[in-house]
C-alpha cells in the first residue's frame, strides 16, 4: 500500500515521496517531503506543502492535511475496504514479496557434548523467525547450523573421559557435560592438565583413531538429542555444517592469510591485527586452529557456495567484538565487503532469580523448560470451557502448541538486544502480551466464523471501532517490511498484539454474528494474526 501511494504521489506531483506512518489520529501516512524540497527551492516548507497538497487528486485519500510543513494523508474508506478484501482474497499469501535475493542465516549453533542450553534457544527462535520473514518476502534463504563440534575443549573432554576410564558409549549428554565441568575443576589445581587436553585435540586434528572414535560418539549422541529438541520446537535447519566440516579447508585459509599478509607471526602464533580492535589468533603456537579460523573458512565457503547478498549471524551479544573481528578479517582477505555481514546479537537469558551459568554447572536445560511449559499449558487447557470437548490426544497436542508457542513468543516480543527475564506467570498469561493470548484470539476469530457460517463479502459504512481494525490490518505490510529491514521479529509480535487487543475490544463491544461486514473484518483479522504467528514460528491450536 505504501509503495503504491508513493508511486501515485510521484505521478501527480513529480516529487519523490518517502512516506512514514502518521502519528496516531493524524491520518495513515505522513511525509516530510516539503522540508527536503525547502532547502533546494529556498521556500518555506509550509508554503511548499500547501502547493503539493493542491496537486494531490487521487481518490485513494479521503483528505490530505498540511500541518507545519508536514503532509498527512488519510486513506479513503474505499481504499481501506479494498485492502481488507485483498486480504480475504489472497489469504495467507497476502503481503508476500519477491525480493529475489539470497541470504545465509547462521543460527542455533549449539555445542556438542553438552545439553542444549537455554542460551541457544534464543538464537534458534529468533534465527528461525528471521528466516521465515525473509522467505515470505521472496528471499532465497539458506539456514546453517554452525555446530560447535571442534576445538581444544573436545581434546580436554577426551582426556578426562580417558582419565576417568569411562566408556563413551554409555555416557549421556548430561554426564559428558559433568565430565567437562570436572576437567575444569581439576585443572584449576593441576594446570598441566590443560596441556594434556591440548595434546588430545592435536591428536584429533591429526586423525588419531582413538581420539576420533570418542569424538564421533559424542557428536552422534549430541546430534540425536538436538534433533529431538528441534522437532519439539518445530524448527528445521537446512544445513548442519559444524566447525569440523571446515577441517580440511583450514590449511588453505591460513596459507592464504599469510600470503596476503593479512596474518603475521607473533610469539609462535599467527595473528591478525585490526588497528581499531585487539588482534585475534588464527593459529596457536602449538599449531592448532581457532574458532576464528573455522569461522573464516565458513564465511569463505558460504560466499562461494551460495553467492549470498547478505549473511546474518544470530549469536549472543557477548560475541560482538569477535564478530566484528571476523567480518573485518573477511574483508581484509578480499572475500567480501564487511557490509554484507550482519550480527544479530541477542541479549542474555535470565531467570527472575539471576543469570544462567554454564561453567559452574548450574545450567538450566532447555528440555526442562519446554516440558514445564507444556505442563503449565495443560492447566490452561484443563480449565478452559471451550476445550472441554477435546479428546485426551487433542488436549495433549494443544498443550504442546500452547506451551512451545508461549516460550517462543516470550522471546520474540521484545527487541533481540534486550535481555529476557523469564517469568512463568507472564509467559503463559491469557490476559496480556503473551503467545497464548494471541493464539486464543485466533481461535476466537475461528469459532465466531464457524458459528456464523458463510457470509457475503460486503462492507457498508464502517464505524470507528471497525475502521480502527481495518486500518491496523492495512499496516501489516509495513510491520513486515520493518521487521525484515531491522532483523527484528519483535515488530511483528508488537503489531500482532495491537491487532489482537483491538479485535478483542471490538468483539466485546460489537455484535459480530449477523453482520457481513463484521464477519469480513473478523476473517481478515484471523488471516493476518495467523500469518504473524506463523512468521514467528508459532502454531495455533484448533481449540483452547
Ligand atoms: N557454537 C557457538 C557458541 O555456542 C556459536 C556459533 C555461532 N556461529 C558462528 N558462526 N560462530 O558460542
């Protein structure tokens, strides 16, 4: 809609318009074009705005107002209605784009030999939402799970398994994690253990059979476990290309960095200097590679393999400096401009009681959170009157959708940079800004429409309450665009919450069944709300 109007305005006035959302109550769109022209033409913005206003004839507007040099455009009743009908016609395809560009998204990326921590949950959920949004806008999207399955820590783990005489086949992920924690505890007293760990990693890198065997078992176990969690979360990542995948590409990267004089020797190691940031190592003095070496190889691979226009890394804010170093290193190598790379750095995850910690072994496991979410969602279902008719199986299914949806929404409703403070009451409330609230609103629309049966796609005059919702529906495309441009799924969450709130108010104050117009509005609301949830990776239960 906005683009369409910008084109109309260009045709009628001959000027470029970049429309913004108008302040509440002052129309649908606003423009500061007169201010931009004022400098060039040496006239007052207000004077220019007034003369622009005269040129605007399109009946897509009910009125155009000049206000201190700004122009405010009010969409006509007809334009609003037509857009709502378009939603009814195009259904879940309404707003679909044809960007025709390619983006690689690196997300989730947990580390093996550890349970899937709550920390990687954010990356998985936000990364998947960004994925869905871009895909809907017509991007070719490639999702990569950069599994942490390589590096000195696995040497340390193998060393400790051997030292304790454990059979890796018999160890659970939890036990592997405990073994790793024990290594660190003991190494505090016996620093020489660090060296032993490094040696085992060197063996692993050289292809030592025993090191390889143990590592392989740990990796397989982890992947099986992660797979279950992804299934639960309804997330599917296109490629698992873990750090170990780049093993045979690392030597070339190191050589190329030396040849191009991007890296230089320092105290037996190989480092890259940046000037505006601390240096970073790509080869340690014992000859082993680093997290950065593997990320450089990954970047090179992605650029070559997928020719992306954009590469997104959904990783915690604690890796901000590191990623700046990586993007800068890639540019120094001449592989791509660093502007092609974006770090979407999510904030930390905290319980009301304090921060989650891994090192001290005080980890909260994602699995526990998810099963608790499902249990709490069951309580909602059990107490709901509309869910009474459901069978046990259906109730179980609905609880899963509600519980998982609640956890996802809780993460997506605020800007990714902000910390998430986990508070069960807020996560599952049916009254406020929560996943269940939005799902409930969808189900409510659905049941109204079901009860009413067929309706005629007609709309007479809209009252204020109705117009408010239709206006909101028209804003969907802007929210979508804004969310994609800023890698911010929260824009869609906020938008959906507003729409749901307005709809529920409408539901409480207006008799819907019996009015074609109101049923049409309900239907359009249902389509848009469902689409928003769908883009956020949240399903809607049949009943709740
Ligand atoms: N495995 C890493 C961690 O848990 C995250 C990897 C993110 N992706 C990347 N290309 N570095 O910290």
